[in-house]
């Protein structure tokens, strides 16, 4: 079980966010510091997985569900195309250790890998 994080508090309803999409196991809400015209975080409700590597090893079906929700967010809030980013580990810039996908879309101006 991952240590309690801000996203665990969001899942528990202790920190209010605008829920853009919800499934039985996943929620999506806007990033508080957007880096694109549309910047949404897609997270599992479980606090079990600290990063995408742990999730891929432990529950690949849940990872696939996060990708599906990301695609639906991009269709609903952008033009359907999207960039999907996982920071995996502090050295890669991860700051919240509850696995999350950054969905970036809605008019990305250029190809970027960072
Ligand atoms: P990381 O750097 O771990 O990949 O991304 C964490 C993201 O969570 C950051 O983009 C940051 O802006 C976002 N974030 C952190 N705390 C909150 C919060 O309380 N609410 C929302 N909506 N986003 C948050």
C-alpha cells in the first residue's frame, strides 16, 4: 500500500476537485497547474500503486482502463488527439506517489518529449 498522498485524499473526498469522468476504478480531474490547454490527471481509486511500473506489473487491466479514460477525456475536452505522460520516480519528476496519467490535449502546438 502506498503512503497516503494528496491523490489518496482526493479519492477519499477530503480534497475537493472537479470530477470530469469517473468509472468504478478510475477518476479524472483537472491538474491544478495546467501545462497545456487541457491538462487532466487520470488516477486509479486504489492507493496500492505508487507509479506506472508498479501498476503495469500488478494490474495491467487497470492501466488499460486509465488509457481508455484518457482517450475519452481527449475526445470530450479536446479534438481527440492527446499526449499521455507518466513520470515514474522522483528522478523523472514524479512528485505524487499515487500513479497518475497526465492527459495533455486541446491544441498542442508542437511535438515534445519533455
Ligand atoms: P507528477 O509531478 O507527480 O507527475 O505530477 C503531479 C501533478 O499533480 C502536478 O502536475 C500537480 O500540478 C498536480 N497536483 C498536485 N496536487 C494537486 C491537487 O491537490 N489538485 C490537483 N488538481 N492537482 C494537483
